[in-house]
């Protein structure tokens, strides 16, 4: 019989979110009257905005006409969309031919690993979005879990003690470094100086940074960098993955992009961009043209205004949750809230407690679902993540209940 890919047998425990769903289900079954509110999974909740939705609807209808029909699109994605992304989001510090349109950032993070094979070293922020590590295990770049993490992965601890920026000296030479800013789950945003030190380290040590900027639209502090390509030296050491999922509510529509600079090369001098083009044309056949029509609409004046409104809405939710969790009763109990208004997540520490115990206590007392920090990596223990993705009325109700949480 055919052998199972050992990567799958090396993956331990369930993926975090199915475990949360299971606990929620079990709790709901035992407490049928509980009105459970989710501040857990990082999924958008507000409807698509009118201008962007109409553009997709019009495009879909036009596909039903002789004049409007189109099949497979351009290799790297709709040319006009690539140009718009380069000019609007990147102010032309990247070129349109360095933009690759995709069905989302997570999908790109998965596919990117095919470029580097199983021999590459991998470094991740700890805590981190699970796909960086789980994808590395599936592809064989990381081995079995030894109880403290997967063999072959360098976990870079990010905590309040180091201002959520890791000790880079731990990273081995020639590593693939996954770096997410604004960070999921901590909400921390790296400063220009911090990213410069990361870029300098990568260039000096033959590393490539996979920079996940999926939350860049949440950055409201103008001093903070929104893309790795604002940093000098990044073009020889970084790939950026990004997405319309969070700013435009495209989590279900599916549209993202990656930037691979022409100067980025492997050890043998081959441009990484050439192979990425190969991956995108051989293993992927382009994003939906309907979604791309939505992306184009999102980048005109009306669309940009709508996206800003959506992001503002979630940021206001985050502010409401923060104001409850920073009340004196929590402060006196030692609860620490990390959230500086540039991300949709609040990263909250309950010193001396286990993440899953806090998760269970909040579910039991408040009927609110959160995400246990330990699910994002060992450094997440004692934290839970509160997501601001939710309808305002639900967030307000959740806040009322959380105010009475006894910990
Ligand atoms: C939501 C999210 C994404 C977006 O993934 P898509 O596949 O584009 O929906 C990427 N990275 C992080 C860290 C995220 O939280």
C-alpha cells in the first residue's frame, strides 16, 4: 500500500480551531440556554461593502455574455489589479511585475514552502499563526514534535518582556523566517528600527523573510511600517504575503497577493521570482476573476473609503473590549492587556493561569469564546486572544458579561 506522507504523522494535536469548536459544541450541548458569543476565530463578520459587492456582481453577470466572458486570466493575475496594488498599497516601491495575485495569504504561505524544499531551516515567532509551522511539518522542513516544539523549527519567543520582538541571534544561517506584523495573535506591530534589524540580520546570514502583512490596514500609527518593503535592504531578503481577507471582508471571497522582488535570489543566483512564477502557473491557476474584479473596485476611491470604514468598525470593537479588560478589577487581579490600537486582536495575560483554563472559565461564566494563547505556541501560555471580529451588538453584550468575569 501507499505510505502516508510522514509530515502528516508528525503533526501533533488537532489544529487549534477545531479543538475550540469542539469545546464550544460540548458546552452548548450541556447548556442549551447559553447564548454563546464568539470573540474567538479571526473571521470577519460584517457584510461586503456596496461598491465592492456591486463590482463583483456586475462582473459575474457580464461573464454570462459573449462580450464579457473570459476564461483563464493572465499568469500573475489581472494586470490592472497588479498595477493598482503596486501603486495604491505600495506607492510604487514595488513594481507590478513583482506582484502575484492569489486566492489568499494562507494559500500562498503553503505554496511558498515548495520553493525551499525540506532542507531549509525554519524560524517562527512564538506565538505564531499556525500555518507557518504546520505547513513546514507537512512539507518535511520540520520533523516530529519533541514535546517542546517541532524538530528543525527555531521558536523565537515574543513576549511583553522583549516588547514582542524576538532575539534574532537564535536564528540559524540560511533560514526561512516567518514574521507577521501586525501580529496574529499578539497584535504587536514591529517598528521601523526593529524591522531594519531583522532585514539586516537576514541579509547578513543568508535568510529569507516571509513577511505576513495581512493586517497592514489596521495600522493607524503613521510611524509604523505597513510593509517590509519600506525597509532599506528588504528587496534582497524578503517576500511579502498579503490579503484582501481582513480589510475588505474577503475571507470567503478569497483574494490575496504576494510580492517577490526581482533582486531576491537563491544561493546559486537564480531569482526566486522565476520559480514563484512557475509555482503559480503550475500548481495554481489564478484567483477567481470575479474576486479580482472586487479587488479592483476595492482599490478605487470609493472602495478604499469602504475598506477604511470596515477596519474602523473592528478597531472600535477592539477599543470597547480593551476598555472592559483594563478596568481596575482586572488590573488589581494582575491581568495585562496588550493592544495598542493597530490590530484587531487583544492579547491578554492572566499570570499564573493556563490558557485553556482561562478559555474554559470565560466560556463558562460569560458564554464568550476566546482563543487560548498556548495554541499559538509555547510562549502563548497564560494568554488568551480576544478577537474584535464581531457584530457591534454582540461585542457590547460580550463586554457586559466580561465585566463580571471572576478570575
Ligand atoms: C487571516 C490571516 C491571513 C489571511 O489569510 P487568507 O488566506 O488571505 O484569508 C493571513 N495571515 C494571517 C496571520 C491571518 O491572520
